[in-house]
């Protein structure tokens, strides 16, 4: 009689263990499925396009097209325009695959300084939006061709919404070519109501101006 009771208990225990194993397996399967169908959000990327349209030695650093994921810095580009032929074409864009920046905007403009020779700052002296799209595209290109003529070009960035744009701009030679620049590693931040302007006055003096950007969102 006692043997029958022990056997019955063992069978009951086996059924309980089997049911528990089934539940654990079910939970594991559900968790695995959830992780497969809910990937981490992709970070927005800031794009810079920088090309020479004359003597390539005037447009240094990372030329061509580049994209940096938030909150990484772009690679430096370098203005060293002078009396050589041509200048540097510059454009920007934001790649936002998951629409993290919906409702935000980033704009840029290139204009001559007060009293400066407007011919140093190209034909597109207006304000342009950086496209914020789930594809990698750039806005209108602006052109820097500063030299020994009076004045310089003001490159200004403005933002709205949940973004901050950090701007590094510093000389690697004669500091007079990069008016109001900060030392390397320091930066100014454009956020709602607070634009940032860099002053590009590269010419025949030694060195040039290094320029980097970083996009942050919250």
C-alpha cells in the first residue's frame, strides 16, 4: 500500500515538473521573440559634404561625403582658401531612420561679414534647411572662396526642437584667419534661440581653419 502511495506521489511530482518546464520554455520563447522583433533604435547621423571646385589644396581634412552617428563628432574639414583658383563647396544633411528628430529643424547660412567682399562667399547667400530624412541627402551647397579681399564669410547654424549642434572651429596656423575661434577641443553649442556663427577668413597667411560638428538629441 505504501509503495502505491509513493509511486502516485512520484507521478504527481513528474507532472508538476513537466508543467513548470513547459511554462519556462514558453516564457523563454516569448522573450526571445520580443527581442527579435524590437531592435534598438538607430541613432540619427549628421552628414557633411565638402569638395573643392578648383585647387584641391584649399579644401583639406575629410573631403567628400561623411556621416557621423549622434553623439560622435564628424571628422575635421579644413579651410585654406587663398589666391589659388576655385574654392570649397559645403553642404549638410541629417539621416534620421527612426524619426527620432520629428519636429526638429537645423538650418545653416553663409553670408559676407559687414563691409566684406561678397564675392568670397559664393552665389547662395541665404538660409537653408538641413534635410532631416530617413535617407542620406544633403541640402543646398554653399561656397567659401576667401582670399586677400576685405572681410570674411559668416557660417551660421540655428536649431529648433530636441537637438543641439556642437561646433568646433580653430586655427592650425595664423589665428587671424579664423576670427573669434576657440582653442582646439573647445566648442560652442547651437540650441533653441541660440545660433552659432563661425567666421572664415582664410587667405595667404600660414595655416588654415579646422571645423567639426556634433549632433546631440534628447
